[in-house]
């Protein structure tokens, strides 16, 4: 496979700056020199400075969990691209199901954020996924396709190669439930078909598609063996260095 595996940790609203520094020290000791797999951690905004310092000399990259599309201004509580770039941020998670559900983010807003991240030389991790109700209603492919198309509207073919897509079945996040490898692969393959329609088959083959539905050491090998699963956007398992490193090592075995 020409695509590299990518294991990214989404820490969500966890870890103070001091705790982030300690966790990164543990992660660095285990996988900080990794070269065969792309690895990133995405701490809270308040821990970005500490994380940036702790990652110096490490191959683990820094990501953020959100970003606003405007450069500056009267947007209380928001964070701009320049603020993230100051800390060497390379990736930005956008459109996470929690942002869509709790903060009512729509595809049009997420699309503005995606384009702003790309315009500022960073890489968006665009999250797409269906709820349990949508899955049981047979709408999985429609929902995921619509979110992919909406999030990537007006993105150029050249910029598309810098995008990472993360499929996160909402019903499998933090619930302990996981899509079977076959279920996940089916959706990943459909996402790649959508990407091929948008940007051409060659570009679609270059885009990493991560699985974001409770990947953990126990199921990582089976998921990562699937043709279109290029890694994981990791929640709970990213908050412990040993489990996060185990996922990186699972990907390395297949790299």
C-alpha cells in the first residue's frame, strides 16, 4: 500500500498542561523515534504549548481539536490558524461527531474550517460518521457521503492530497461497541469512491482514511489489515501511553 498508516490521538477534554507533558514523555519513550508510521497527538488548546515543547526532537506530530475559519476578530472563545501555527501544529481535527452534536456544527461551517486549515499550511482531519438511528435506518452511506462531499466542497485536487478523513461511527464512540472490520471496510471503501468522484482515482488512493470508532489494541490488527483502513483516530486508548504505543506498533507490523 502506498499510503502510510497514521495513528492520531484525540485527547478530547482531558489532560492539563502538566499532565500532557508527562503523557508525551511516556509516548516519546515508546514511539517517539517511529519513522514507518505517521503519529500525532491532539491535546486541548491549553496544553498545546506544553505539548509542543515536549515533542521537540520527537517524530510524533502535534495536532489540535478544532479551529475557527476567520483569521482574527470578535469571535469570543475561538482559536485561529495563526494561534495554532505558533506551536507548530500540523493537524487539526474538524467536524468531530461531538462538535456536530453538541455545538450544532453543519457541513457548511466545517467546510469553511477545512479550507482555512489548508490555506494555512496545516492538514485537516475531517470526521464523518453516522448515528445508530441512521445506521439502523440504512442511511450510513448516504450520511457519510453527504458529510464528505459537504466538508470538501471547493477543495482543490492538489489540496485534497493533504486531507485526512476519519470515519467515526457515532454509535461506536466511547460505548465500547466497535464496527466489525468488514463493516468498517465497507464504509471506508465507499468514502474512497466518493473521494474518487470528487478528485479522481489517483488522488483518492493517496488520501488516508482513519477509523475512529473505539480502536484499541485488542482489535487494531484486524481493522488495520483491511484494504482501505489506513490507521485510527484514537480516543480513550490515546490517553495511556502503553495502549497508544500498542496501536502504533500494530500499524508498524503492516507498514
